[in-house]
């Protein structure tokens, strides 16, 4: 989660075993100041948790709170949170007393003030993690006496499920670059967006017994997909991978 105007922010590499000082809350003078003017990307599990919190269907959430564009490096659809220019670019979920979706806030918000990069050197290699500590000029949280380790921070901020269900995007990005480096046809782009981000629409599609899908769920999978949102996300990654596998560069949309 990096503010657009944070050109003077400092990123300091930090090892997973190191500690850092940070605290945030109403007692900190800059409370809520970091929740504005951001490039806030949302991943599949981020959207699932926000929809659950708001009790909104995914189609409504996406239409009301997000923008979609093509990732310049990946060619895959990227969803970002829509900030309110009428409120000085403030996050739509921020109130005077703090975040109204705090228990279900996105992974990037949970991770702050850390930044996390993951990569895979080859298709079957394990993911490797790299962390950096972000220091923004306005942030007073780094003046806290409390110190915690990077791994402890990840655990206390409830990031394990987010990483488990968002990290497979790395494999999709790698597959897209290898198999289909050209831009995706608009119709394929729309199908990928639905599968990854629009869970309710994708579930209806799968349960309608489509005949031309790249990957059809088995009978047992179909039951799980009807009831289990996390199973749906895991299947969506496999479904999109199968779709990319059958594409040829320059295929008509």
C-alpha cells in the first residue's frame, strides 16, 4: 500500500527475522493519514473478505468501490480500490474513528508499514519472500517504543489466509508471460476478471453447467464450489490457468 505522492518515502530492506518499532491507533497523531491517495490494489481474497464484511454481492461491490485496468507488466486485469476525490482522496471505508471494515481490511493494509514482494524463479520452485520497511514523512508510528518481529507482525495481523489465497496470482502471472505474452482479447479479459474477482457471478457460471469452459469441476468439486468461497478462489486460479493454456497469441476475441 503505497501513496501516489510518497516519492520521499524510504524503503529499507528488512529480513524476516528482524524487528522494527511501530504502532498505530487513535493515540498516534497521524491516525488515518495513511488511508488516502493510494494505489490500493485488491486481490481475490481481499475482495471476498470485504464483500463478507459489507454483506454485499461481488457485482455490487466491484461496481461501487473499484476500478479495473490492464496490468502493464502482466496483461491481466487489475482491480484497485476507488478513492473519493470529494473527500480528499480518502479511502471509502475510513471514518473519523478509524476503519469501518478493519476486521476484513485488505492484505496491504494489514501488512503496513511493511511491504512484501514474492517471486518464483521457475514454475515449480517455491515462492521466496522479500520485505521492506516503509517510512513515510507524515507517519509517527515509527516513534513507538514497542518492537515486534516481521513474522510476529504477519501472524498478529492475520495475514496467513491472505497470503495463502492471494499468492497463487504469482503463478498465473508467470504462466501468462510464458504462454501468452500478447494482450488478452477483450472477451478473455472479461472472463478472467469474473473468475478472479467476481465470485458470485463466477459461481453462478460454474453451476450452470457450461459446455465450453477450459476446466469443468467434478461432482464433488461442484458441491464445494456452491458452498465454500475459499474453494471457489482456489478453483478460479486453476480455471484461469487452464484458459491461458489454451490461448494462442493474437487469438480473436
